[in-house]
């Protein structure tokens, strides 16, 4: 029987990353982003590990919030996408979530909903320059005034999103924060502006800006929780983050080919010399992107070896020529401990975010005989 790929999740690494984020964030409250099946890491596993540490969870959609309530999560949950119709508003109230309001249509829906006071809190998202979702900054005070006229018992928080936070020196970060800090000056409620990238500069942002709101400042860590660097050109190791996910499989075939022979579909890779070729049991059907190029490394017996040829649905080929010893059945690390996912992404011009989240779809219907996610409670 062919070996199945597997994903191992490290409890120790996840908690280490949370504590590093907490250290950088000072006295801020923390809402952990677990959207996209916890960035491909397995939402159930991740929330159970973070339950006694985090102040809140962040998801993208009502369906994700429902799944958390179904497994017994009682902590606050914020739905970043909010609601787009009356039914979604009703469903969100039933699961007792905090909702993000990002347009005036949502405020109009609130006016018609009798049960709205059952919600403890709303977040009003302000667009300070991301230009994706949010009330434009010049309409922010009007939106706040309109919500307050509804005489809700719910609290109101204000949040924004920095578009260029991956590069800390970008001047747009300063422009957005200038706008937001002016808006929240004296605001009677909680505020939030820092995603993973902004958290890495949180001490500086807190020193530069005197956040004068009468409430808490919340940070929203996502990718950094999982040990992946949110900053362009800066490694996770430099940020003291540890890989939570290790994606791996096994070597299932070894053969030799002659100079001039090709490997894989469409004969895209031609051997320049006599080559020892290994086949690994993993492919795009398992979440290993079809867009990964020849030259992308895998880790086998502590040595980086290059991918050769196109990624198939359930197989890849690697060049074993420079490896002195290997055997069928040897473990192959595709990314994770010993081989950062950022390195894989950089070589193939892909996003580490998308690589990790690809495992979301491939594991959506996982069984014991398919791609298994197992929890490692390692001590090292």
C-alpha cells in the first residue's frame, strides 16, 4: 500500500508563537485568527490548543463560527465578514458572535432586527486606505452616529486594516495609522488595527501613537501564530517564530535514468547528466501545489534535494543524485521543521499563505486512509 502524506501539528511551536506575539503586543488583548481551517492547520486542533491562552477567536464567515460553537468553544468569536442579509444576522445572533460592520447596508439591516440587543458587541471596520472593505474614513463619524441612534445595548469597537504592513518602512502604514489614531482619540470603546505583520512593529506603534481610546487595544495575529513570517524578506527564525505544521510523505521509488532522458508530464525536465530519480507519494491532490517549480527543495535525510518535473496529482519526483544513502520508505519533509514554508514559496514565486491554506481543501473530507493530521506533543 502506498504511503499517505501526513501533516503534523506541534503544540509546543503553536504556544511558543502565541507567547512571542503576546510579548510583542504588551498589554493588548489578543484575538487569534483561525479562518481558512486555521490557515490549513486544522481549526479544531488549533482552537483546542489555544483555548486557555487567547482572549477571542477571529473567523471569516458564519459557517466557521458555527463549527467552533459545535465543538464546544464558548469564548468570544468575531466574524470578520459580518453579515450581508437578514438571515445571516439572525444566525450570527444565535451563535453569539461579535460582528464586523463594514458598510451602511448592514447598519440598515440592524434597524429592522428586534433581537439585535442580544449581541454583546459590534466592530465597525474603518477603511483608512486598504480599499477592500470598510466604511470610508470620511464617513466614519456618520456611521458611528447612525449606530448610536439605534440605542443598542451592544458595545461598539473600531477596527482598520493596514494594507502595506508586510514592509514596515512603507509610508502608507504611517498615513493609515495617523487617520485611525485621530478617529479613535477619546473613543469610548475597544480598537484594533494590528494583524500579524503590524504586531511585529507593535512596540513602535504604541510608542509613536498615544492610543487614547477608553477601552482595550486588540491585536489580530494570523499567519504568525503558525510560525510563518508575515514580513517581506524577513525569516520566521529571525522573528523567533517556529513552524507549527510539518507536511511530509515518503519515498516510494528509486530509479536511474541516463543523460538526455526526461522526467514527468510534458517532458519539462531533461537530465543534464545520468541521474538518480526518487518518487515521493504526494501531489496537488494532497495540497502540494501544481505551481511548484523544478528546483523547489524537499528535505530527505537532512539534505535539501530539488523537485524535478511537473507536480502530478499524487506524485512528485526529486533528484537523489547528490544523496549518498536513501531507501524506499524514507521520510520526506515537504515543508515545516527543518525546511521553512517561506523558502518553498520564495523559490516558486508563491505565497506561504496560499501553500498552507491549500491543505484546507485537500483535508476537507479527510479519513483515516487519506491525509491525516496528527497532533504532536513533542518535548524538544
